């Protein structure tokens, strides 16, 4: 039974201020830091120019938060985490960890291997890190490297809060992706190619930037790195599906479960409870096709056939029983064999997989949010499709337009009383509270979260740029286990 907090009394004060184009506003957001969950990581917040605007440290449960005054021109904000202690490995993370906050009003930004690849993929797209590109990059990354994330519980690895219902899945998938990146780097370095984990991310992002994992993408893509990464992914996915993921050559099941317990004490789900998704099976089959090209024994081909018999939502025990032990042994070193293979073999394997498992995401041929018109003199005349005589597309020269009137933003001050009991009557101490979420909407029936206050001791919060469309406000509380209360009383302006 889910335990909820009792309703929270809420008082509301509102004032209105006129917006300025670059006026400062306080943005409050936070999230989790994870390869495995990372405690005491140094977290840097950077503006669009790359300047550090704030710094914090993740807590013992791998959570961080910022409440910082930034300008609208500072967006997108990038977040980088380094150092600290990975709760799975017991050492500092050895992969880059990045995320992004695209606009004011964002309340959650997780920092994990998936967010790192998403941000880097968007960076390689025309136009860079824009909301459109990040959304495209997210779809592309999850199409190729979800590592078991289920969209039903984790619709967005960047913004979905980590709680008792999804923490096992997130921790397991994040560690699996990180391990695949590490094995790729290690295999390449083993044959004299100096590619660290950041280099693996960069080359995969460059490859994915055109919507296809085919060894092409932009000029920084490398089919050799893509092929070795897919071979490593095959190793990792099979281990993960059996719930025997190896980290640093040691089965990490116990360490993963301990990390889940530390970060989300109330979570009942552990790694063995994470079911196998259909997407995970498809990803494994695609990765194994690359492994087949460098195997030579025929055993890896049998593995793909065995995976085809496994149904979605199967348990790890089902997978373990379906795969012969000698096949798993043969798969164990396939990334190293891929690193030693000739370039033609790897390119052919990657292209074959790309054609068979093509992503459905289509990348625009022009930068997002820009339209182009033909230069006068083309076959269709100015403004028609196609290039002009010189083959060049140029932005149209539009007549000056009057500036649109900006809607008034408002300063809204909310105060509330912290709950002291749960709905079952049991006492609730302030130390158990992890924070509050502020909701607003046009009515009490369409409330959406607009701020996440990652501090259970706060009972007063100022919205410097409250949306003009909001006329009803409410607050919820959540505890360290991720359980959220029902709405407080609703207040109308």
C-alpha cells in the first residue's frame, strides 16, 4: 500500500511585475547523479557561454539541487558531474556525466550515461543543443542504447524523477551503459587505439547525429568504434538480462542492490525484479549481429536464435535458462575480438545492422527552427523548393515585424506548513522530508508541476516568473523514498 502524506495547508501571496528581456530569475531544479549512483560528486552548472554559474555536491543518496539566479540568455544550462564515489564500484566515476536544462520552468535534470550521450548527440546536430535537437537525440539514443529502460516507468531519462517504482531499472540500465562504454574503451586501447570513455561517447554521438547508427554521421564518427561498442553492448545486455552484469570483471548484482537500498530506502524492487523489455531484446539481437561477424565459431549466431524465443516481460531466470553456458563464454570476449578485426569487416557489419534495424527518427536537413527559401534564378523562382542556380540556400529577407508584446509574468510567493504525520497516523519527522513540488494550472483539474524544491526544510518559495496562464496553485511533499503526498488545498489568484 502506498502511504501518502496528509494535505499541506497553503497560504498564497501574489504580486505582478513586468518582465525584462534578460531579467534575472531564480531557477530551482535538481535530480540524481548516476553511473552507478554517485555520492559527493562535484556538480557544475554552466551557462550557454560555458561559464560556471553555480556549483554544488551530490548528497549521500546521489541527489543534487540548484536554486540559482540566471538570465534567459543563459539557457541552455549544461550540468557536469565529476568525482565523488560511485556506490556500485566504490571509486570515482570513470565516464563523463552531463545533462541539460533547456528553459526556465524545468524542474528535474538527471545526470547519467544516457543524458550524456543525448547531450553530446545534440551537440553534433545542426543548430546544437536546442529543445528540438535534444528531443530528437533522446529518441535516437533510446532507439539504439536504452539498455532496458522501459518508457512506461522512465519516459525520459533526463527528466523522470527517480523513485521507488523505477530506481532499480534506472540504476541497472545506467550501470549497464557505463560498463559497455568502459569495455569499448578498454578493447580499443588493447590494440593500440587510444580512446578514453569520453572519446567513445563523442564518436558514438557523432555517428548518431544523423539518426542512424551506421559508422557515418558527422566526420568525427568512426565505424570501428561503433562496431566495438555494439559488440560490448551485446556482452553487457546478455549479462544484464540474466541479472549477472559484471563491473570490473566481478558480478555486480549485490553492489547494484545495495546502491538501490542506499539511494531509495523504501524501494522494494531490486535488480532481479526488473523484467526484460521487448526493446532490450531487440537491441541485444542487433548488437549480436555485429558480434557474429567477428566470432567465427557459430555459437554467437545460436545466441541470437535463443533470444528470439524469449518473450517480453520475462524474468532474468528465464533468460539464464534459455542461453547455453558455452555461448555465454564465447560472447564474453567478443568486444576484444571486434577491436582486432579488420576495418572492412567492421564497416560491413555495422552497415548491415543499420539497414536492418534503422531508427524511425528522421533528422531535419536544416537546423531546427529555421526555414530557407530558394535564391532567385532557380527553376521554380524565389520561394520555391530546390536550390538556386548556384546551388545555395539562403535565409529569406523578411520585412521588419513589430515586436510581439510579452505577456506579464508574476511574482508569486507561496508558504505552507510542513506535514508532521502520514495518512496512516504515524509521525513524520522533518528529516524524512526530501522536498516539495509546486503545481499550477488554469483550474484545479489540470495542475502540472512547475518547480521542484529539493529541500524538505523549506516552507516558503518565490516564483519570480510564474506563468501567466496559471491561476490555481497547489503543493505536494515527497519523502526520501520518493513517495509523494496528495495535493494541498488549492489556491486561486
